[in-house]
C-alpha cells in the first residue's frame, strides 16, 4: 500500500487527539501555572515513549497472520466505537464534543482547586491535569501509530503522520492561545472511524484466512462502503425523528477525555 | 486491588468502549470467517463486513431505542 493513505489516516486521527489534549493543557497552563503544566506534559511524553518502545517491537515479533488477526480485531472494535459516537453525535443522540465548553469546564475546575506543592512540582493540580490529558490522548495516538505502522511495515510513515499532526496543532494552539473550536471534530472522528473500521475489517479477515477479491484493491471498495453504511445509519436515525432529541442520557457515558 | 481494578477498567473502556456487544460480534465474525475459510474452504471475505455493519446498526439501535419512548 502507498504510504500516503497511511500518513493521512494517522494525521487526521492524531489531529483529533491533539486538539483534545491541547484544550486540557491550555486550561492548566493559562489558568494555573505553565511550569508544572510542562512538567506534567513531559512526564506523560516519557511514559508514552516507554510504552511505544515496549509494545512496538514486541508486536513486530508476531507472525504476520496473527498480527493481522489481533490488530484487525482491535482496530475494527476501536473504529466502530468512533463511528458509533460520531453517528450518535451527528443525529443529536449524544452531545457534540465542544472544545469551548470542555475548556470552560476545565478552567472552572482548575480555578477552584487549591495550590499544593508535591514531589518537586510547585502546582500538583496543573501537573496531574496535563499529565492525564496528554497521556490519555497520547495512548490513542500510540495505538493508531503502532497498529497501522506495524501492519504496513512502515512505522516511519505512521510516525510522520502523527508528528505532523502534533506539530500543526501545537503551532496553531500557540498562535491562537485558545482551544481550537473551529476544527470539525465530529466529522473528522467520523472519517477516522471509517478508516479504522475498514482497515480493521480488511486485516482481521485476512488474519482469519481470507483472500480478498482484488487483494489490496478491495480497500478501495470497502472504505467507501463503510462510509456509505455509516451515512445511511445517520439518515435512518434522523428519519426516526430523533435529530432534535435531548443529548446524552444517563445510559450513555458522559463526555470524558479521549471520547 | 483498587489500582488493578482501575487499570483493568481503563483498558476495558479504551478498547471495548460503551457497548461490549460490538466487540463480541466482531470476534464472533472473525471466528466464523476462520471456520468457513479453513474448515469449509468457502471464500468468506464477506462475513466480517456484514458483522461489522450489523454490529454498528445493532449498537445504534440499542443506544437510541430507549430514548424514543
């Protein structure tokens, strides 16, 4: 497979995660203290690097068939989670992820928290907020980079996509010093959900022993087909007259970091 | 013990998410695909896409049905 679709898929997925991490980091840094926030970010990046260094090479030792089966299943399940949320948000059944309100919630919590020095960190709240935010969003980035990169034997291309996303979002965040509310997150999540589900289905079935008609070219049919089916579900749910329904009920998990 | 529970809960939420039925349907689809391909010798490339579309539809139906009434 050409490296470009791999880079673009990882780039779009990582932009979504980086935007969410940026919102949390800005809330901690602008409201509380930048030094502790950067320490939290740094600690999270070190943990992510350790996780990547441990899992990445370990996975590459698996035989290709087993790798495709396991990673295909994980990607399909993970992608369906994204698609499910994107469809529910597009039809009004779940509240849209709103970076502006997420930022205001984090700021309100940060302003009310007391300042406490611990383990050489002058503001423990800023540290833990930035640490958790970057770690949780970063884990999704690591998962996508490792699964896509390993399966295509092109970790380098996946890393380029992820690094480009993080650089673009960081530079934009520094420039505007505010959460990136203009990013169409739900539609990006829809697109990423389609890609993850399609690749997961393709690799998973290959790992289970299937030969796809047309080999890799089957993806050119599978990706639009997954998008069409998901779009059809949106029309179906809207057709049930639910697009004005109340957002997330108690049965749906609340908006959390990484969702 | 609580830490182990939280660790497990985090990974469950990370991989499985809001609806475990989706994961069960995908895994079942993979098992059926493998059986058809290896035991029956049938070209079973169509099984997993059908399971994936079915899992998404079923999960969306379950998530929205209770809110219609």
